[in-house]
C-alpha cells in the first residue's frame, strides 16, 4: 500500500527511489575521487609491466593465466572509473569528447579486445590481436605519463567577464546627491553634451565600450587596453581627459578553515572638464557603497569631486576590509600551526602569501594614483589645479592600507622563517644525537680493531672482562662529558 501526501505526488516508493538514487550518486562520486589520475597512472604502469613480463621471463601457463587476471582487474577498474565519472557529470557529451577520456575509452576497448578475443584461443597470437596488445601497451604508457603531466598543469587565471546585467546611472541632486538609473541612449547623449555629468556604468562589455569611445573623445584602443588588459592601478593625465584604472577587491565566500581568496573587478574612470564616466565589470557592491558614501562628503565640494571621492573612498575601504581578512587568516594559521604538518603549513602560508602579494601590489600602485589626484592637476572639473586636502586624506588612507598589507606580508615571511628555523633546529638535534652515538660506538669499534677477534693468546695479559670494563668506562666518561656540555638536552 502506498501513502500519498496531498502536498505533492510523493509516495513511500518514490522516497525510497530518491534515497537509492542519492546513495548511488554518492558512491559513484566516491569511486571517481578514489580512482583519480594518480591511481589510474599507477595502475597503467603496473599493467604495462605485467603485460611485458611474459616476454622477459620464462612463465608457465598458470602464471600467464594469473597475469591475465591481474590485467583484467586493472581494466575493470579503468572501466569502473570511466562509468562513474560519466554518470556523475552534468555535461556528458563534453565528457565523451574530452581527449583524455577518449584515451581511457581506447584503453578499455583495446584491453577487452585483446583479453577476450571472439575467435578461437589459437588465434590469440594472431597479428591483429598482437597489434591490439601493442596498442594497449602504448596507451597504458601514455596514460601513466598523463597522470604525471595533468597534475602539473596550472589553470590560467581568467579575467572576469561581463554578467550581461548592464545598467547605467547618473548623478542627480544638488546638496543631497544620489545615483538614479537611466537608459543607454540617454546616457550616450548626455556624455556627448557639454553638460556637467557623472555617470556610473555597470557590467560594460566590449561592444558598449566601442560605442563609448567616440562619445568620450578617447581612442578605443586606449579604453580597451586599460579596461581589459591592465594588471595594476594607474593614471594617465592628458590635456583633454584623464584615465584612471583600479581594481575593486572582494573576498570570495569560504567555508570554515579555508583560506581567503581575493577576487578583483576592474574599474575604469574617464574624466574630462565636462563629465566623469565610471566603467565597471562585475564590481560587486561598488555601486551601492558609492551611493551610500555620497551623503558623507562635505556639500561644499563640487558634485563631480564629491562623487569621484565617494567612489575612490569605497575602493580604499574595501581594500581595508580585505587587508583585515588576510591578517585574520594569518593569525589563524599562527595560532594553529602546532596542529599543522610542515607540508600543510608551508602550503597554507604559500597560498596566503600569494593572495597578500597581489593585494600589496595593487595597493602599492593605487596609493601612487591617489597621491597624483591629491597633488597634480588632472583634467576633471574641480580637480584641474591646486592641492586638494580631501584627496590628500584619501591618499593617506591608501598609504596606511598599503603599510598594513606590507606588515602582514612581513609577518608571513617571519612566521615561515620561524618554522623553518625550528625544523632546522630539530634536524640539528637529530644530527647531534647521531654524532654522540657515533662517538660512543667508536670506542668499542677501535678497541676491537686493535685487539682483534680473540683476547687470549695475545702478547698481553688483559682479559676479556678487563677489555669490556675499559670500553664501558670510556663510553661512560664520554657520555658524562656530553651531558656536562649540555649536548644531551
């Protein structure tokens, strides 16, 4: 009898089927993880030598049968891994066309063809089956080499792409400034006019960038190079416009115990004496934070200056949060390093140091950009000439963030050096102990060498007991000297 629930078409049978399906998928994923590239490469290497053994050694028919069963078991594991990976993947057609998966399929197919020939066993050594066997050997060799190569392949970092959620907002209001969304056509027309404007464009792609270039009066090649190809913050001051590039960082969501991973989104500011246009690509909450900080800026400053300051202040504050997160991660490693093995400790500190290094490099250039905005004339209305105390404070904040990240980098290096020195000290203790043992065993070894194998019959009157006593006394005195020197601690 089935129990039907009114909230949905659910029955005892359906629940059981779903539970069996979840359990099956879990087992398949576990099999796929266990039979990884390293394991398959080792199995391929074993099968290669097992298959070549009959050609090198004199083997009986029973031994050949055992070797065939071993090969059959290895082929079965290859087939099991291939099936588990195929059933657990969501893109099966892409999986089948993968070159490495084609190699696995050929290994399984050729192995089955050579292990289970349809023809009579007399034809087992026929030229066609020999070719199949040699082909299987070759594929197994390639698979073993692939296991080593694949693990060393590093995935090239990809620049963030536009999410397709393009939006444009313009600055409005007098004393109380805010950003309000407008359409693309209106935005382009406002950029082309001489009206003072501040625009924020989110998720800009290459097509819209090409349309913006003539409206801004900036060469498209310059915009493309700065927006898509720049690697560090920079500013270019021209007579008619100013182009500033920066990264907006954010920490990716992470589970407990995982190291922080910093993501970066490009931000391009193009300013002129009439307007300022900000272009972003997957910049997270930069739009929202900029809009909130508009209310914090003194209303005595011009609107374009206030909006530009709010944008840059949001970027600097975000770097401050990232720096605090990285410092917290360092403290976690430092407090729990006693529970970490040397290999795991070095792995975690290396990855943390890489993240800190990227943030440090960005902040090093960003603080220089902020210092230029504070002290040098730029082609942005309100910033054409003179010193700007508002941006000087922002430049000082950038200096502080850079120094904080630099201190964290120094702390990581000091922590690694301390761990290495500790490991070196432990190694020195081991070597000192070996030296003591060598010195102690040197006394009986030299004595035995001088006296020979037999004490009796030699031209001296010492007995075996006396020799043993003298050796023990020498070792005890040596051990006492080592203890007095403190070498046994």
